C-alpha cells in the first residue's frame, strides 16, 4: 500500500468532487473524473478551466502550467475508467445505497491494492467498508468546501482499516498542502460533529421566532468572528445535506441537540435547499448564486424603529474592564459620560484605563491627539451612583451576580431622573429579574456589549415583556450612533451568541472526555475546517472555565435539555482551580507572567 498515488480517480463531480479533482490535478497527479451526468462532467472541466485562468491572471501559475493541469484531468461516465487508479475518492450524494453501489462496482474494477476512500461527512465508514471485498483498504477522506482553499482533511479509520492505508493517505494529504487530522468513525467526525449541532440550534432558534435570520447571522459573525452566520452557512452547505448529517448524528447519539430542527425538513421537502436551488433560509439571485436578494422576510431600513427618547448624556456604573470600555465607546461618539464607581479612587483608575486605551489608539494612528483629549474631557469620574441623577441613559456593568445587579438597579431607580433608560450588560442573567428591582421595569432593557467593547461591533438588545417600545427604539438608535451593530433578541438564557456558542464548546469537551480526538486536533479542525478564529479549547481558556461553567449551568437550568448539562471534565477543572489563562492552567498550561 506504499503508493505514490500518481493516478487518482474521483467519482462524483459535484462541487466537492470538482474541487478535490482540482487540488489533485494541480499537485501534478493524473486525475480521472467520473460522473454519470455528462452535464456535471462538462461543468467540472469548465470550473477547472475558470479557476486555472484566474490563477494565471494572478500570476500564481504560468499558461504552460495551466495547460498541463487541464491535460491531467480527464472525465468519464463509467467507473470502468477507474481501473488504473491507485486511489479512488467517491464524493457521490450522502446515501448509503448510492455509495455502497459505487463501492461494489469499484471492487470489480480496481486493483486489489488500490485504496478506496469515501468523502462522506455523515455516514458510517465501517458500514460502507463492509460492502467491499477488501474492507481493510476502505477509509474516509473528508475534504472541506471549497476544497482548493480549505486546509483541513479528516482521515477516518474504521475498525477494519489497515494502518498502511491510513499512513499513505495521510502522507498524500500533506503533499497536497493540507493538514490531516486522524479521527475515528462516527457521524460528523470532529468538525462537522461540532459544527452541525451548532447549525441545528441556530435553525431551531430561527424557527421559534426568537430572532430574525439576519440578526442570528450578524450576531455570530460579529460576536464570535465567524466568517459566515449559521443560516447563511446552512444555505451554502445545502439544507437537505445538513438534515442528512444531523439524522445520522442523532441516530448515533440520541442527543436532542442533534435531532434535526423541523424547519430543515420543511425546507428540504419544499425543494428550498439553499444556494443550489436559489432559495433556502434566504433568497438568491438564481440557483447557484451567492447573491442574496430581498424577499418577504427582508427587514426594511425603517422596520423595528420608532420614536425614541433623547439621549445626550450617559452614565456607566462600574469600574472594571467592561465598564471602562463602554464609557470609552460612548465618549468617543460624542456623548457626555459619567463613570460612577464605588469610590473616587476606583473611578479614577477606570478613567486612567481609558486614557491608556486612547493613547494606544493615537500611537496606532486611529485617533488624533485632539480626539483623544476631547474624548477624555467628556468623561467625568465619580465615586458615587448619585452622580447619575441627570443622565438620559444609565448602563450597568458590574459583576455577573443577580443579587448585586438587583441592588444596583434599586439604587438607580431612586437616583436616576424619571424617563431615563436603565440598561444592564448582563450576558446570562434574566433582564426582567433585574427590571423588577425597580419601580419602572418599562424603562429597563438589556444592552449586552462584547469584550473588548471598543473593538467589538455587536450589541445584543434584549427587551423583556415589560420593556417599553420607545426604550427599545432609543437603545437601537444609540447603538447605531456609537457605531455598533444592534441585534434584537428576547429575554432568555444566553440570548443569541452564548446560547449557540456554549453548547458547541461543551460538545467539544465531551469529545475529549470520550477520547475521540485530542485538544489539538479539535482546535485545528475547527480553525481549518470551520474558519473559526480560535479553536474551542483556546477560546475556553481565554473566556475562563469558571465563566464558561456558569453560563452552561444557566443554559441547562433554563432549557432543561440533558444535552446542555455541563461536561463533567469542565466541572472537575473548575473545582481544581484550573480556570484557563488567568490561573496559568486550564485545558492547557500557560507561562506565568
């Protein structure tokens, strides 16, 4: 099985098969493309011609190299053409029947030493291998879309796979410039096993009318730095494909978080499968287009707005990093800001933190010295909440403790003038419980900034069942004025971002608990295969394991779903005082500063 793979066949020339064929042909290998559809074969050739032409224009390859690549790619309509291949990669639709038929036909055609790889991301490699006369040569080779650009390749072994086959394919992946990750045979493997649960929860959130598709997608892009929102990604993957993957995952896990959201089935049955059909969660200019066009659900520029209250001055209660960051945001935007802390010294320290932040911005050329001085001049440091008596908007940014926040809001209720808007920055506590600590719950709203507040564009605007319409309108207007992107959501645990992010992080921990994959492989898989800026364990250590555990407990308590129960490993690490970077040890160890 120690083969150079000079000739490789790709069975199935859809988007993924075409991308894999391009990667192989550009690496200098002879590629045999096989598809029963002449149209698909012609489209694959046209796609390779177009991509190599772009490469020539960008001076990445020469015209002669382009001709060589095109000459190495031949298409056929019968699997008999795979006879000379040393490796065959099947990328036909996600159906056991289709894939098993392909493997049976290949058994009769290829050499007994040829390796057979399935590109499945949802089906059992073991079950497919069992259909082969030589199951020891069958494995999974899961590329990610678009194959030429995405670095991750999951190499999937079944209990029947011979180690030399795995070694040969792993070496091939490295030669192709990819990052291979070795995983066992279970639906979704690593990347999709984590990704599709998250996508499913986003679909369920949309189906429940908790938030609009635009707000869900914007929240995850701006709040987590993801390249695409979950609903747009479902349209790209294919709603029907996502449903198939989730069905396979649920049949193995019986975890309700993997049970496909009904909306996925409804869209699939209606033929609204995403970009490829021209309509899914969004509507596209035409089938296959990436251009979203307005439809009946597209919000108009005026929708959701109304007459708000006038805000000229803002009070920020707190002295920590978030409080000083929020004060900086408002002052930069031209608002007069009162930064109130428990004592004048704490308030001055917080203002000093802002001064250092502004100085860094000047050094980087983002602010002028005059703008820095003007911003600082608009901030008044105060040692008592009494200083917030005349502000139009009071924003609380103290510890994430319900009793502490309720006590503070009871004080704000007495101090702040009638008609002032009172906002809490809580990320996980019920806003209505904070509002009820006042005599004016209609004036209370959630305004969840993300850390660091000066840099992060997202603000989750959380209205309770008691929040007045003009209060909601006021906060949305203010968000726009301070150059933030507001997204609307209701008052339930996790709001949008944390409700989708932390179950994903929890599931990553469970993968490690089950010894399915290593920390490093999981982090690499999500960064390289999902485009995440950080792997789940990197992120957990940055957020803090104690903070993460607290949010997981809130989510589990609110939704009562067994799948949301915090992973025992997370609880054990917190109990041991391993809280992440701040303590020098979490899932990984860090050098002490």
